[in-house]
C-alpha cells in the first residue's frame, strides 16, 4: 500500500550476473553504502541466486522476476509461488515485455497476478506499448493490458499491486530513445483513470505507479517529479555506484 512519501526503487537484474559470487558482490556493494529512510529498495535477481542472496543484506528487499501460476507439480523448468514464499521473496515482477515478446499474453499474466496475491506477495505488473503513434492507439493498448491482466482481482486487493509503466521503445540498450517525464505523467493519469473505472477510485488509492525504461542517475528524478511512485531499473541496478546514486537522488528529493 502507498505511503505518501515513500518511493519504491526496484532493480531488475534480468539474466545477470554469471555467478553467485558476482551477485553477492553486487548486492554487498549496494548494501554497504545504502542509507535509506523513506525509500524502499528491492532487488530482483535470477531465481538461482535468491536463497543465498537473501542472507547478504537486511536492508534490501528481494523480488523474483517471474512465477508460474500452477501450484507444485508441473511443468518442467518452472518455479512456483510456494517456492518463492519459502524464500524471503516479497515482490514478483510479472508481464515484463521481454517475456510478453516470447508469447506471454494478458490472460496468462492475469493468472500469475492472482497466484502472487493469493500468497500475499506483491505483484509488480509491467505494462507498456511497443510503439507510440500519433493517433494515440497506444493508450488503448495499455488499457487492454490493464483490464485483462487485472480481470477478476478482488477490489480490496487491487491497492497492493504495483503497476510499472515500461514503454517497450524506451527499454534496454537498443531503446529508440528515453521517455520524457511528461509522457510518464500522461500515462500515469490514464492508468489511474482506467483502474478507477474498473475498481472504483477508493480501491485504487493505494496503488503505486512506477516508471521503468532506461532509468539512470540523470533522468531518475524527472520521473519522480512527474509523479512516479518509484522506479524499475534494469541495467543501472547492476552497477552499484549508479544504483546507489539513483536511490540517493530520490531519497534526497522526498526528505
Ligand atoms: P533498462 O531495463 O533500465 O535496462 O532499460 C528496464 C527493464 O526492462 O525493466
């Protein structure tokens, strides 16, 4: 649930780093110099590092990058919510565009959102258009993602979800360009409207809408000033110096 002055900064390590040793080193380097009073810091490493890494720092919350929506059993190669709950995982990224591009649809992501909520963990639901067009059809695209991914979610639980707006064209080192803070602001107002129409304005008061896509120390503050409740950081969350700088900038802003 949203606390007025708290911002959430989530690091998405994706398929990095190559070894546990390196993962521990990155987390230690972040943790050793981390001083936060008002921001919440979350790191989402690959599954294989989650257990060991949970012992490295008490200051950093842990998240997973995905979950499979079945209970224990099948299929081969997947990770269940029971497994994540038994580690110290509190957050789960869902519907990331890099997974959507490999075939995950809104219906499947909807099952995952329900699975995560049923275990009292926090879903970080990623939405975002592939491209912006002058006719503004990207708004309809994000609306559909929100409506379908959140279909059937109990109204009293919707406030605990984090929505990460991540325009696909602004993600990663092949991004077309960085997003402008005004573009986030417009989308965040739109997301609130869609959710409020679906769940009622009272029920969505607690929802955090964060920004992700090429977040770095130079642009981080502009998104928070544009109303972001936090940030989802990819590449720069693997670089302790840059990640700490982003956290410090946000922490100073809200103090
Ligand atoms: P990026 O990744 O910060 O490297 O653009 C963000 C994300 O994909 O979540």
